[in-house]
C-alpha cells in the first residue's frame, strides 16, 4: 500500500478532471461517480478502497487512495483528494 503520486501521474489525473469527457452535473451524478468515470475513461484502474472513496491501482499493484469533496475544508493528510470548486466550476487534485 502506498499513496505517492508521480509527477507524470499527477498531470494525467489533473487533465482527467480539468478536461473531462463529460461535464460534472451534480443533479445527474455524484462527484465520486463522475470522478471515477473520468479516470476510467483515461485508462486508470479504479478499485474499491476501504478507508477512502476509491483507489487507483498501478501496474506494480501499488494503490493511490483518494477521497472526493466539494469542500476544500475536508482535505487532510489521510490520502490524496479531488476537490470540486463550485464557484470556479473546476476540479483539482491534491496529492
């Protein structure tokens, strides 16, 4: 188990949520479901995580754990985060 993100992976993650295949529409889907869809569309293997919203599994079987939120105040050091800014209408990745 690990929670380190390489710079290359971080760039791809950021692009997956800042240039998504579909827009985030809170009235249609949850933030978690939208993020997982965007990541899967970019080829990430998104898997279950007990203490996070989901994990991304790499080829080396290492996992990077993520939680999602619409509130930046929720962010802590427990794992990586993807936060939706409803004012700017953009998601950001916080390793």
